């Protein structure tokens, strides 16, 4: 759980950095926009007044239009001082053919209209006159054109000279403002004609035509390019990076559907803006599919955005989600260029998309108001803002209003995505806080369990201590009963019967005292040190050995500590040594006794050697004392060995392991 919390904290930091990056992109774009104001016809500065224009219209066939384009291409390749075309394909010469026109010139786009070549084409001529004014460099700037490929002609003494043939950029012309440097007006001025072919009776948009100082208009053109093309590209690339990151998160956490929805929204937005990165295909059929994909993808962008926002509600609204999904799917299928290739369905597509956006936004706003959740409130605000921007773009697309405006949906998309990142951040912050609270609760529960276990362990240790004391008491009682008690009882019976002399009684009592001291010494803490245990025995038995006429040679070397040497084992060692020394005092008739300790790697050795009479091991019978000694050695995990021969003394060797197997 702590690893998930650390991962969530790292994710939260990453989302914060992405939000900051997107804000930088937005502010940078807005800075570019604010640097140049839109042209205003009411201004009186040079270059800030749209040029007055006159318009004439010529009806052409497809063949005449192809001839016009061929002549332009031929002139671009071969050159010349005028355009070689019949008079019917040149700007009209008759003054009555021209009339003043108020730009922008717009024909509204219907919701769905049949398109084709049956009605022919219109060549719309827009004539401009630039009065004489010296040799200052001039420029022609057209903010927005939604027509077939534009051309610009200039009248010369030999005829009409092409200055611009936009056939190479026709497919991008609707998102690329026209910019054409012009020569100075000179003493005679300039007569210009902007030629714009359109299908007869079809939708078209011709913005105002600006002619003025090149340095003034170039700034506006650059501003328009940045705002109309640069901003969508920056937003699309940023969302592509975010989409890839969201996709990796979803692959790691398939249960988190918000990441998949975010990735799908980013992918749909990339498809929506393909025309900013690649040129539409030249083939009419492929071009139909290209534009269908870019237009239909906007519905999927909005749908995934709405589904993303709805996932932050306390409960799902499956019926509404299915309705919105069905609507977007239906309009996408209906508008496919499979069965309605000759119909312009763009306005219908975006109208349905706008309806889906309106219904979804209203619902998200209602849920945000009802649940009072900050992430839903921020997303609802962003969606409302996006809906207003979408209405603006739909009006611009259909030609209903603002014909010179460019599409602002990239700005709205940036705002919506920022709100999404805010929602993801809030979710991670909430997850981290929840994990912290759960971990805190777990720590409290763990501390409580530890306290209970510590109390139980203390009780268990007390029980074990009481049991150990009881066992030790029982052992001491058994030793005293079998040793000291038995000897005293035997002496008491013998004294009552008169079969024991005074000296014998004193000897028995002395042995009992030694045995009692032995039991007491075995209880002393010796830290598993065999040498300290033997030293205590020497102190206890030294005077008795001296009284018995024995000289003790102390040849004790340092031995390793024996981890297994506990009080019961210490008593067995002391009894073995006591028994060996008693045998020397009573039976050996020796003058010297030597106590030796040695360390032999994995075992230690204790030897008791005397210079007494010795005995024959083959003839002597093993009494109860010798058997008792052998049993004690076996209990210690060691071995007891006795070497003796008549006239050469006796040597008793006790070997004990350094590490005893349990």
C-alpha cells in the first residue's frame, strides 16, 4: 500500500508539471495573440483600412475552369508579360459588369446540400485600385478564404499579369491566410483583381481585402498564422504526449477507464487536426474520406470528454452515456462518403455534435451542482466555455456569423484538458490522502495488536519463569532427597542402632555438608564458564583435601564457554568431580592429586589424576558409584574414561562437547 501511495504522489507531481506546461503553452499563445490586434475598419492609420472593392461574376463550365488553371500553371512555368486567355476567361472589361461590394462576401452553408458539377461554376472577380503613392513596398493580405484556389492578377500595359496562383495550396487555403507582397504603387497606381472560383450557388466566404504597407500587414499575417495554425499544432502535439502517457497508465491499470478515455480523446483530437500537419490527398475519393474523418472525429472528441467527466460522478448514468454514444455513432455513419458522397453533411455533423455537447454539458453541470465536487465543477465550467466556443465555430463554419474569425476550438480544448488534469490531480490527491488515512488506521491497529502481544508475551514469560522455578525446586528437592536426605537417614538409622562410630558419623555429616555446598554452588551463575565452576569446587573442597593429606596440583587452562552449561548440568559436573576426589581420599592411598583441563577443538577434557595404589580394571567390579558417574557423563553429552593399574595410580577423564546437540 505504501508503494501505491508513493506511486500516486509521483503521479500527482507529474500531473502538476503537465498542467504547468499546458498553461505555459496557453499563455505563450495568448501573448502572441495579444501582441497584434485584429484590423478595425474604423481605424485611420495607414494599412488599417480595408481596400474598397468592386465585384463582377462570370459563369463558367468545368472546362473553362480547367482552361483557366492550365493557363496559370503554364504562365508559372514559361513566364511572360501577360496571361494568354480569351476575353471570356479574363476580368470583364465592360464597366457595367462591375458593382461595389461590401466585404466580407458570404453565402451561408446549408445544413445538408447536394454538391456536384451540374450547376457549373462562378468566377468571382474582386477588383481593387491602389492609388499612386510612391515606391513604398505594399502587400495584399486576405485573412480568410473558403473558395477554390485563389489567383491575383495585376493590370499592365500588355494585359493581365498573374501575381499569385494558389493551386498548390488550395486544400489548405481555408486555414491559411493569403499573403502576397506587391510592388510599389508608383505614379500610376495599381489595378488588382482577386479571382476566386466557386461552385455555382455553393457556400463561400471572402473576407475583407487588405492592401497597405508591407511591414504593417505582415505583422497581422504572422499573428493570424500563429493563432490559426500554430496554436492548434501546439495543442495537438501536447495532447498527443498526454494521450500516450494516459495510454501507458491504462495499460498498467486496465481498471482505470479514465486513462483510456483521455487517450481516446487525444487521438480523436489528432485526427480532427490532421489538416494542420498533412495535406489532404489529391484523389477526390480519398479527400472525401479525409474530410469525413476530420469532421466526424470532433464528435468523438466531445463524446470521450463527456464520458471522462461523467466518470467522476458518484454513480454512472448508463442510459445517458449510451444515448450520447449512439448519437455520435449514428451521425458518423450517416455522414460517411459511401452512400451520400454528393451531399455536404458538415453542418449536420457539427449540429448533432453541438447537441450532444449541450446535453452532456448540462448534465455534467447539474451533477456538479448536486454533488458539490470541485473537479466536476471545474470540468463543467470548462465544458460550458467549450460549448460557447463550439457555437462560435459552428457559426463561423456555416457562415452564419463572424466570417473573418478563425476557429477557436483549440483554445477551448486546451481549457477542457487542463480541467481534466485538475480532476486527475484531485483524484490522486484524494487517493494519497485515503492511503495515508488507511495506513494510519492500520498503524493504530498494529500498535494495539503489538501491545496485546507484548502483554501476552509478558504473561507467557512469567508463566515460563514460574514453571522453571518449579522445575528447579523439584530438581533440587530430588537431588537433596536422593543424596543428602538418603545419607542423613542412613546415618540416623545407624546411630540409633549403635552400628556407627563417632568418627564415621562425623565423616557422613562432612559428606552431607559437601553435598549441600555442591548443590548450592551449582545454582550460582557462572556464565557457562566451566573453569569458574571448577574454581568454586576447589574453594569448597580444598580444606578437606588438605585435611585428608592430599596435595592438589591445579593445572587448569582456559576453556571456551559452553552455551549449554546450565545449573542442572553444572551439578552433574560437580558431582562427577566430587565423586572422583572422594574416591581418591577414601581408596587410593595417594599423596598427590592433579586436576587438569584441556581444550581439544570440538570438545574439552577434565582429568583427575592421583599417584595412589591404583587397581586392576579387569578384576574390579563396577559398583553403583561408577555406574552413576557414567550415567551423569551421558546426560552431559560427554564420555567418561578411567585408566588405572596397580601401583601406578588412577586417571579419570571427562570429555564434554563444546557444542552440544539438542
